[in-house]
C-alpha cells in the first residue's frame, strides 16, 4: 500500500496535466471551438490557482505539480480561444473565473482554510459543468477532445480514492463531481460519433 498510493498520485498528476494537452492540440489542428465552453476555460484557470494555494498551505505536495501544469495549459487554451473567436471571447472566460473562483474566497474569509478546502472541492465538482452543457447543446461537438475527458474521468476517480485515503474532503467531493461531469461529456461525444457513423454509411468500392 505504501508504494501504491504514491504511484496513483503520480498517475493522477500525469493524467491531470496530460488531459488538457489533447484539447490544446485539437484547437491548434482543427481551428474550431464548436462545443468548447469559454466559462469552462476560466473556471479551470481559477480553480487550478486555488488548488495550488490549497496545496501549499496544507503541504499537500501531491496535488501541486498537476495544478501548476494545468494552470499553464488552461492559459494556453484561453489564448487559443481568443485567437480563434476574438478578444471578446475572453469575457465569458473571465466570467467563469470570477463566478466560481469567488466561492472559495468567500469560504476562506468566513471560515479559513478548512472551509475553503471544502469550497474548492465543491467548486471542482461543478468545474466541468459548463463544458458538459456546451457539449450537450452543440449539434456536433467537434471542438471537444474525447481523449481529454476520458483522462479527466480517470484522474477524478484517482483523486477521489486518494482523498478517502488521507481523509481530505476537498479531494473526495471534487473527485465525485469531476467523474460525474466527465462521464456526461464522454457519453455525449460517444453518442455523437455513433449517430454520425449511422447517418453517413461507408462508401462502397465501385
């Protein structure tokens, strides 16, 4: 068990940072943001900033690397999003960052870091909600990377288990919510590709 837990934390760090890379690549190659949520990008920036602060104050060094790497990658996605949609597209990005990012701040002011930790976990639980809504609403979510969200699901499950192991409510709550939202997004993308294959049969050789 002493080796399993650090190994799982390492895997979660790789998945957490790695999950965003396919989305960066997809935006670069396909040049489309269809199905991609601006508020989700902003929320990602805000929440990873909070996770870094939470890790530092609680000396939870296992979650610090993934939070720092993810913050950088979300900033890259924000730049790509603005490049493709125009600078005004950063308004919903900023709105998402402020809206959800202010929740842990209020908890920190009222009850200190213990309350802020729970708020961070709860906010992470709904962090993926804007992405799920955008993916569901889009007729063809071609701008959303299925690899990203499969990895997000696996990462959330690991953090849930790690949170139970160390007795950290923020990780437990965040893991449950993150896994649930990632499941919704993966299901939506899978359903879209299944319907597309049904609607467009393969061309038979003449």
